């Protein structure tokens, strides 16, 4: 984990991978999730992907939410209206939330640049007493096309939620 709230992947780059992140929040009325794919000099062509050309292929992005009190099982958060700073031809951000486990979002030829996507939630998310959010990213499209340095954030901004604004890590609670 880096100081800016992103996570830098390391070790052997798997052919296909699943990343799972959990976070606790006391925010209620969450309207969107932002996923950033950040460039890093440690990756080929600066990334933001771990593939041999610097790309990634996010084939599935899911979020669940559960109350921190544990009295209710996690529920799937329906994600809608995805937007991205850039989409590779034929690999749009909407493919990361469709029912096809092989279609995905990629950014070829824009390597060495930061990219971002925002997904609105179909309904406001949050629970009295706080929520445990689980973010799952799957990379099942092309061999080794995993994300190198992701950063996640949530928003309570009014819909429609745009891509503008900078994300920053939340204060530790």
C-alpha cells in the first residue's frame, strides 16, 4: 500500500487474477465508486497494467456492502452508468459490469498515463453504524493483463457523478 492510498502489485504476474479489497466506512448515501488505474515507473511502459505492453483488461468489477454490525449478509451493489477517462476500441468500461466474464475495459495505446472510471450505484449505499464494502476485480481477458496500481474511492456526490476531481485516501478510522 502506498501513501496515496493506491496499491502497487508485485510478485509474479499471474495469467489471470482476482483482486479483492475491503474497506470500512461510516458514510451513508454512497452514490458512486471510483476506480483509478495509476501509472508507475516499475511497470512496462509505465503501466497502468502489468501486461508485457503496459495494458490491463478488467473483465469484472463488483461491489458488495454489509452493515458493520454483521446482522445482515452482504448485498450486491448494482453499478450503473459507467464512465472512463479513456476506453480502448472494443473494450469499453461498460464491459466491466456486464454479464460476460471475458469482455472488459482496457486502455491501449494510452500507456504510462493515469486512467479512471466511475460507476454510479443504482441506489444509495450505507448503513447506520457503518458498512463493510468489498470490491472485487477480475482479470480474465488476456493473459497477464492485470492492473498494476489500483486506487479505489467512494462518493456521496449527487447523481450524475462525473470523473472530475482528485481522489485522496480517507483518514484512518
